[in-house]
C-alpha cells in the first residue's frame, strides 16, 4: 500500500489503552532503556520473554491494515554492518495504535516481550514519540543466510538482499499473497536456479535426494505482501491481489531483482521478506522487486518431419455440472458456480459460461502447439454420460478446426473393444491429417493394474507419403496420482521416500504398459514406440525406472525445464519415452512452460475470484501441467 500520511504519534493521544506523548531527551533520561539487541538476544528466542522492556528505535515498516497489526522498530543508525550480538530490530504488536505510526517515526515503546510462534515481539503498552532526530536506518546489504542462526541474527531488520534470485513458487499468490524465491544456484546441481524435486534427479530415499531436499530448504525464502489476508474468503476478494494483474505475471523461473529494502520476518513457520507497507495490486509503491517476464508464445523448434506431444486438458468436460443432479461447486466471489466440487460424475466446468472460458484457453494453447500427434489426458469419457465415448473429443477437435479456419485436426476413434468399467476421464489422441495417418484400429489396454487409473490407448501412425519404415506407435497414458494416501500399511501407503502414495500400483502399471507396448510392436509391425502422457512419477522414481529397464529412453530428461511444480519444487510428471529404435530418430525436445509456471489465478477455475480480473483467453495457465514435445526424423529408408 502506498504510504499514507498519518497523524504523527507525537502530536496526538492514541485511542485505546496505550498512551502516546512527546518526549524530550531530558525527560527520557529518567526512563531505563533496554537496547533492542538485548531484547532479541543471540538465540532463537528472547532471553527477556515474559518481562517488561522499554526500547527506542525508528519505524521501518508499518501495517495498519491487512492483519499484521503492528510495526517494525530498529535501533537508530544501525544496518550498515552485520550485528555482532542480537538483532537491533523487533516487531511491535500494536493493533489499535499502528494506524498513527508511519515509516521513519522515532519512537519509544514499552511493553511485554514475547515469542509469537517463533517471532520475537513486544506487545505495546506505551508508545511515545521522541522529539530529537534519529540517525537514519541503513538497510543491511547482505547475501541472505541459509541457516537458522544466521537468519535469527538479522530477524526483523531492514535488509537489501544481494545476489541472484529466481521465482520458485507462486501457487499461494492467489490465496495468501505470497510467493517464494530460490537464492543463487544449486551446489548439487550446478547451474540450476530452481528448486528441483529430489526424486526427479536422484533415486528415492537416497542420500543424494536427502541432500538436495536440505539444500532446497536452505535456498528458499518467501516474499510476502505485508498482510495475512486469505484472498479466497469473501471479505477479502475486494482487495486487489499483490504483485500480479492480467498483463504482469510473476512466473516460476523468472528473475527477481530487488529494487528496494524489505524486512526479514518469521511467520507461519517460514522466513519471509516483508515490504515496508501492505502491497495492494501490481503497481503499489511498496513493491520492492522487479520480476522478469516469461513469454512462451510457442514451443521451441524440435526439428524432424514429425512431432509428437503430450497435453493435459484439465478435466475438459462438455458435460457440465448444471446438466447433472447432485453437483456442488466452487464459486466465484459473487457466488456464481465455476467448477464442479463433488456430488456428481462431472469433473470440469459448472455451466456453459464457465466451460466457454475453459475451452477458450485450451483451444488457444493447442492452436499454438506444433505437434503433429498429441496425446491428451483428462478429457471426458462421454460414454459415462450416455453419449458416444468420443463426443467430448469430437467437440474439442471441431473447436480447434473452427479456430484455425480449416480442417487441420482429426481424432483417433475409440476401438470396438472397450473395457467394461472405465473412469469418467480418459486419454485420447488427436493428429494433423496432412502429416500422419492412423494405421489399423486403436487399442485400449484392459488390465487390472489400471483399476484405479486411466487405461492406456495405443495407436499406430505412418507419415503421409511414407512407407512402413516411417511407422510408429503412440501409447497415451495417465497413471494413478500420488494423492489420497491409503495409510493402511500396504505397499501403496506413502513411505516417505519422496514418491508419494500409490507407488506400488504405478510400478505395476508401468510393467503392464511394457507388456502392452510389446504386443503393439508385434501386431503393428514396428519397433518404433512412444509412451507419452502423465505418469504421475518423477524422472528418477520407480515406475520410470521400470520403463527405462525395458529399454525406453525418457526424452524429456534432455529438455532444459520441467512440466510440473508442487510445493515450490520443479519436476516432470509428464514424459515421452521412446523405444531404442525410435530414440535414434529424435531431433529435439521441449517442455512448453505455459501452465505450471503461472499462478493458478489465471486458470478459468479462478475466474472472478478477486476484484482484479486476471482472466484472458490465451494459452497461459490453460492447465496445471506443461505440454511436452519431441521431434522425429522418419524416412523411407528406416
């Protein structure tokens, strides 16, 4: 929030129980003053907790609104050097008085010292303005410490962080107004700026994975908005989200450059950087960072004469909640239904209006996706709603062609043999008919291993104008997710090794997939196979290792980015794996970062959640997974 001109605390008596008067230096001599450094102490808690103390300092941050309800006070003239004892700054809790405090005030505060969930604070009982001028606070220019002791040493101080910072997480930006930064680069993964999922690069449960997890924690710092608001509650939806709007996105992977000082704070079990006042909107004067903009208008060129991709369409359901009975909804700030929450089989939009917004983003993204064959995950299985199984798929292809102004896309029809008990979501395949043509009927794997997942769909293709040497098989996949931990002591319970729940089932699904691919190689007379989709497994986890042991090469491992972000950690759940015969034909690969790196606030599912309108009918945050793309060079000579 831009600094408001408030009544100087020395000029008026504050309301409530706290007294405020103006003190001269002579009057102040009769009062015993405790240096703030002694209040803080050198440990992780104050040695004066529970005791009365009177301190003096200069206000460095004040928060009359937004829930913090207090201000930061720092000893005059400090900040140029790293403190050798305790921190010279402290938080003052003064909910009734902070509205009369502003940055730069020279104050004397008396009150009770306490530890509030790890943050040393003084609960103000008397606040007095001092007439004599105070030496200005100098922001401490420092490479932020990675250890707890180093951060405790500068708790509540005004700092100017030094070094390189990269946005590593923005998921909570839409709800709590906070984002996370990664400091510098990894010493374990040289050159890596982001925080990587340990099991995306190292074996689950290994010492290397544990070391990377520890380093991730040390490199992470939260940037807050000077408030504790939950923007998803009705009363806060009229407060503009901090840092972002429809044009200014704060994307994971973007450079974050500090343009001013911030305050090192500890709240909700995490170290944070607070602005000097509450940030409201994307252009607030208290914003002390500049974020680089990442504009991935189209995937990178991957070469070759045929390209294959994977795209998660985020529960694309043409059957909306309003058409079914029993649905409950997630709603916008005015109470309008947006997406189905539970109570019915629909998984996507609540009504036609919400579906139109979802579809506009999916069509925009797929229209720019350069793949010739696209595996789709999370599309409606229309047979579950009494329609042709391909109804939703056919509708999507119709919309893609309409947007293109010509018939570019076709879809792979469902085979005659359909498993008896399918999920409401399914996999599918679409393709550009001018580049490839289907060979024989598609095949769905009906195996008990996929009883809690989506059945793989296989289809052979051949390059238009090519011969059998240009033939290849694509298998669309969507393995069981990591959530809903059964916690029953079975092999599917989360073991804590980083692979999440249901890993045993995903391993069995990988084994069944290998067998299915072997059958397709024989029946479709080609050894060129791609296994594509959402495997819900990071690159070094057991299911992907099963596929690697069978000879399949994870092509996404050669890309310079990842497809998914969870808990501020970047990794790939989405993969395209090639048989050795096809891996030799790969000309390039890309992970098109348009979804996972963007705030969830841009999704159709968050339309009108906040007074700031973030929705745009473009490719950004069309889904929560990023598309994966590979190029192949297929020719008649094999």
